[in-house]
């Protein structure tokens, strides 16, 4: 050990003075970046460690920047920081040695070797205990946030529970009969809402400033199919999460936005993705700093905020959020009103209505039904591209709906918020442009970003399959299911694992692109695969692997926990004044029966609503 790497003698007062003095210089050039930092006592490692954190990440000591974000200080971070400030300019100082001396680095997970000759179902069932974690306690300065119950992680570099991943994981847990694990995970998310006011991206301190696509309502609806008291039990947390997403909406002026809420010119409220911080993400620090440096014409804080909001969307990253699909620095996530997010908010409002009814609160149920109806009408007028014939995000800067077709267009079908004629057009576009040999493309643009072509992701396959089935496109729904399962099976046959994403332009190949190597495990792929296997094969003849040829039989009805929001017909809502069912504003009249193929109906008139202004 070199003298420079050893702890230097010091008095406690001197060390504290150095540490506190460094607090004013935590970020160097990034010192004034954060605006609305989370108001809690748990701090992200980039805040705790300041210049030490940025120096370690900038030095590329680890291939994955998440490694140091997940490292645990062996002693008080202020003392470590004081040591660092004293030692870093000394001759022979070794930064990597200093890190090894002062931090416990995350251990690589043990390589799981499955038993030989397992079929697909056996492999997935064997993975559930491998991916289960219990962390009811965490080290004092650990970025990992403890949770009271056990949970299932995605796998690979993802050592913590992730919000939206977990819903699709739960679908598979239900197929495997692990309702105890589902209940534990729902309890954990309820605990996070009670503790932090929302469900963070994941249970890490550096994820606290944002959430992810809000699937908690669907998790509770899923649990309610097994526990009839679930809606009552978790109504308080459902309400709190809704308040988090709608915070500040009542005080907004028309055409403005704040945090996660946007008020349209007509006063209707919709939502967007947001992160309360505007600094580089700790888990991708150097990537974000480099992106900002490569785009000097934009304020770095603006780029950081939009990168963080892109992570909040779950689509990190995608041409969906970019002005120039080839340039990540052109990302403007906070300037878009996303169609998938607002479909999930509609789902949340319908679930809150169900929960209110379960507790006997008819007035509350009527209030949430009205909010859902208002959102549905705003979605139809704002998030529908009449010229293209699909749902898309609204760009607040251009004051226009996007022309890009993405798999997010299927979310209104998934939650039954679409009019039938519009669902038919989305089905036609899906079949013509998104459906490939191995499943549904994420977008039609190949950029090298992981949420673009040629990649397809398990959750989007499930959203598509259920959404199409909700509107009578049973054969197309089954084709999506069949093609994706074939892709998963071919990859498993060759590599004996399930992976995070797949190349859907072929079968048997994992996806690529993004900020890290392809991960295996993998929670949401496991869940969707099991769910689709049971959708593909009849209950009387369940299949444990994907058959060599597509079964000609049974297309099962979509289940309530898989996107249905109650007994309403697709594309309709209950009016509060009369209790009558009506089509949403701007939608065509109801058809006599749902179409089996995507024959376009007469288009509704284009929306004339003014665009909201971007947040300041």
C-alpha cells in the first residue's frame, strides 16, 4: 500500500470541515444544476460523494457506470470525501486503489446453470427463486433502498426491483401460481408510495427523482383476481400515486406544463414524463456528460433533464423522443405528451373508480369515471394522427401530433380507450409496418438505440396482443403471440436463456443497441412468455414449449388483469349526467360488431385543439 493511499491522521473537526467545505464544490461545473431535488433524507451517491463520484466515473474505472453508483461506502461518505480531497493531488495517488480501500463494490451474480434438457416452462419456473431478493435492511450508505417484502429482479446488471418491469413479471408469477410473491411485490410498491410519495424507477436512491410508466393500478387489478379485497386494501396508495402524477395540475394556466402535468388550451389535463433533477444520471454519468458536451448549443441541464425523463418513460432511449434520430443530444422527452403514459393514466382513473365502488364510495367512483372520460376525449383529440391513422405522441414545441408509428400506439387499445374505427386503423398499421418475423417492432426507425428497430420487447408484445384482441383482431393478436414466442423459443434452443430484448426482424436473435450489453434473466420476458404460452395453447392441452406449428384453435378472451378496465365496451365511457354509454369525442359511431381484420372506417375529423406550451 502506498503512503498516498493510506488514511491520513486527522482530527474529526478537521475532517468534517474539509467534508463540509467540499459540499459547496460537489459538482464543480454541475453545482447549480438541480432545481427540484427530492425532499428526503436519502441522497443519491453523486450528491453524497461529489467530486469523488464524478472523478471515478470520468476515469472509466469500471466498464459499467452503474457499478460505482451501486458501490457501498465502508465508512461515512463525508470522511471518505475528506480523505479524497487531501490525497488526490499527492504524488503516486491511485484512484482505483482508493476506491477499493473505501468501497464495497457490487458482487457479480453467481452464474446460474440450469439443469439440462429443461423445456421453456421448466426453465422459467426454475428462475423465479434465482431472481428473488430480500433486502429488508440495507447498509447505512447503500444506494439500495430496503423493502419490507421479497421481490423479483429483472436479472443481469439490474440488481434491484424496477417499477414497470414488475407488472409483466407478475403476469408470469401468476401463471406459475406464485400469488404470494405478487402480493409481496404489491405491498412493496405500496410501501414506496407511503414512504416516498411515489413509486421510484427502482429501489435505489439515485432513482428517487423519477418514476416509470405507472402500472401499479394494473398490478392491483391483477392481485384482485386472486384477493377480492385488494382494491380496498390498496385504495389509499392508488390515490396517492394519482396525486403524485397530477401534482400542480389545478393551478396550471391553459397551454402550460409543470412537472408531470400538461394543461391543454381547453383546460383538459394530460401527463408527460419528468425527472425532478437536471444532472447526469449516476448510473450513466459519463454517457450523459459526453452527450451534453457534444451538443454545446443546448443547455446541459436541459439535456440532462430530457435524458432522465427518457429513463422515466422506460424507453431509454428511442427516436421517439429525438428531433434527429441519429443524435441523442436532440432528445426532448419533456416536450412530448406520450400516448402510452396517458393510456395508463386512464387505466389508473378507471381502477380508482373500481376501488371507490369497492369501498361504497359511489361519489368517488363517479368522479374518477368523469376524469377518465375527460382524459379519453383529450387523448382522442390530441394524440390521434388523423392523416396517418394511428395514435402518437404530441410534440408541444411543434404544436402537432407526431407522424412516427411506434408500438406505443397500441396502448389505447390495451386499456380499451380507443374508438373501434381507430383501433381498426391501428391494427392495419401494426400488421403493415410493425409486425415482423419475430414479433412487433418498437419503432420503424433503426438508430442503434435499444428502443428502436430492429428490437422488440416482451412488454410491448403483450400490450399489442391484448390490445388487438380487445377490439376483435383475434387472428392478428395470435400472430403477434406466435411470432414472438417462436423468437423466444429459437433463442432459448440455441443459448438456453431468455433475454431482455429481441431482434424481431428474424427469430432466434437477441436485441442490441443501447448503453449496456444484452442482459439475460430476464424478468419481464419470463412473465410474458409464460402468459403467451397459456394464451397460445388450450387449457386442456397446455404447452411447456412453443409448438413447431401454430395451433389452429383457441384464441382466449383477454383477461381483466391484462389491460381491461372493467365491463365497459372498448372505446366507450359512462357519462356522469345520464349514465349512458357514449363514444369518445371525435370518434366514429359504434359499429355493429368488432372487425376481425383491419379494414379502415371513415376517419374522424382532424383535431383542432391548440397545443400546450412547453414547461419553462
